[in-house]
C-alpha cells in the first residue's frame, strides 16, 4: 500500500523475554510499506535511523548503501545495534518525547529503554520520497 502511516513503540529485546516485538514491527512495517528490502540508510539526529528503498534521494551524499539489499530479518541486527549504541552513549540522536497520554510523575509507571518504528506524512520520513521507515530510541512505559 502506498502512503502508509506506521507508528509502533516497544521495549528493547532484553526486556521482552522470548518474544521479539522489534523484529515483528520491522516485518510488519516492511510489508505494509510495500518495500521488501532496504538498500540504504542514514542516521539523522532528529529522526533516528532512516531506511531507504533506493539511493535516488536528494540526500544521496548523506546516505550509506548496504552491501546488499536487506529484508526486515536481515536489517534487524543493524537496527538493534543502532539502538544499543544510542543507549551506550556512542550515537547522538534525539530520544522520543515522553508520551503525552501518560502522566510524567506517575509512581505506578516503570520506564525501560525502547524504540519507535515509524513513518511520517505520506508514509515518508523527513519529506523524502525514497525514505520508507525510521527507527528512533524511545522509552517504553509499563504500569505496575
């Protein structure tokens, strides 16, 4: 489907147990965006890790090509490494704002390191027709 809006948040794999919601979110995002493979990527301070289905973007000089196009399953280790590098302090990216649907000072909430897999208007990222998905660090909140 063209112009799909996608927005899913979750916890890093070490907080999920046996289930890997990040991988499942990536598989679903690739499927609904009609892009079976990511050919390139770039890291943007505000948007996070951006995946491209081609290198024809206006931002071509900022894009890094994968050695070979990657499926959701194949790009998953790269995404996981990107998020872990952020939480280790090795990559500087803006973290997702606190969810306005939650109360910031709620004692019944536990926050853990997590992620957001998303698209923006028209199913694009940063207005770029060739960017089909972004992954950004975000805190996942659990009620007690």
